[in-house]
């Protein structure tokens, strides 16, 4: 990955993929993990990001409400599919090109 701030990487990826970016995303510095809601059209970035995967898992387990979500790791360039169940499992998925 290029040495580019996470906020810029995430925004560039979302723009290239047609993912809506909420205004709240720009209010704070972004961390390496970002989530996208694929239950709506077009898909929408969640405004909150996380430094630790455990924090992302906790947040999504509490607030996902059955939505189809993917967590993108903008440090390692991979994404994880979140499966909402009792354990809040994260299933490994493919690498992606984070612009």
C-alpha cells in the first residue's frame, strides 16, 4: 500500500466503486478498518472506522441489524465479510486494490 492517509485511500476507493460517502466520514481521522453497507443501493460507507478488528466486530455485532456489510482493511488491502450471528463471525474474503 502507498503511504497515503487512510481517509484519502478510503475516499478514493469508494469513489472508484460508486460507494456513497456520508458527510460524517470527514469529521474525524480515519483508521485502517472501514465498513460498507451493501444492503442499500448504491452501497454506503459507514461514517465510523476502526483501528482494531475487535472493535469493528463489536460495533457491527451490536448495530448491523441484519444488513449485508463488508469490512475493508486499508492497511493490508483485503476485505472481510461480516456474518451476523451470536459470535459476530468475520469470514475472510478476497484481496482488493485500494486505489
